[in-house]
């Protein structure tokens, strides 16, 4: 088996885990090889016991961790305070210029969930390794705000958002999968109280926006 598949380094996966994750890569129509072309390195993918970060999980299903100079974003269920995260995206470093991905071992018992978690984290790798600023701005404008009060600005919380569900940079996970892997189930997304929405026309537009190299 090839260690690298469409811009993702799968060499750290067991054969059993690879049979779960690889169909998500196959189903995804976005040319994720663009990550490898732009950064020169594939995105490592691992399956691990993420319960080591239980204490970092917040009630809204998100958390931040800092380990050995790396900054990671945790993904979990709503009301997931101190429960094992489902996924972890480590932000880019010199060694991993488009970041790296960990899928929680306990998520692997549900292949649909595991694939959704993987592609949700892969959306961040695409963000950092294969999106231009112009594409990001165009994608940001596709979302409709369904929350209360003034819509938050920006992409991630570093630009002012206070709540994980308000970050369009996180909502991009769902739009990416809906646009580029529509055949795969998204059991987690429907349980999350997002304040940004998108529809099929936004999926079509996202594919057009991201078609540009």
C-alpha cells in the first residue's frame, strides 16, 4: 500500500484503520494533492487515544492544547466537557506545514463518524495548505448567520469570535465535506448547534471557488 494518498501520509495507520479512513480520501473530490504541491509535505494522519486531552475539552465540544510547541484544536460532541475528543488538528509547523491530523481511537468503531471526523480535520489542512486568502474570503461570504445579535467577524476565534459555534473557519468543516464528499454521512454535524448555515447552492459555489489553483 502506498504510504501517501492524495496529499495525506497514511504510513502511521494500521491496515484496519486505513480501511476505515481511506474511503473518505477516495470519496473526496477536492484535489488534496494541492496541499503537497504547495507545502512540499503530506499531512500525517494517525489514530490515537485522545482521552489524554479529556481535561481540555470544553462544554461546547471544542478545546485547545499546547504540547511541545505545537498548538492543537480538539473536536468533540456537543456537551463534551472532559470527555474524549473525537479528532485533533495540529496547526502547521515547520515540520508539518499543513498541520497533522489525529482521529480518536474510540471513533473508529463507527466508520461513518470516523470518516466525518477525518474529513472535518482535513478541511483545516486544506485551509492552511491549499486555500488562498481570496478563496477564504469568498467562502466566508457564503455562510448565512442564524445566531442572535450582530454576526461575528473573521474566520477563527483569534479575530474576535467568542464561541466555537460562531467560527466560520470551523463551519468550513461541514461545507467542505458537503461540497466535496456529499456521498458520505455526516452524523456529527447534525448534532452541533452551528450559528452559520449553508445550502446546496453554497456547495456548488464552494466547488467553483476552490477549483481555482
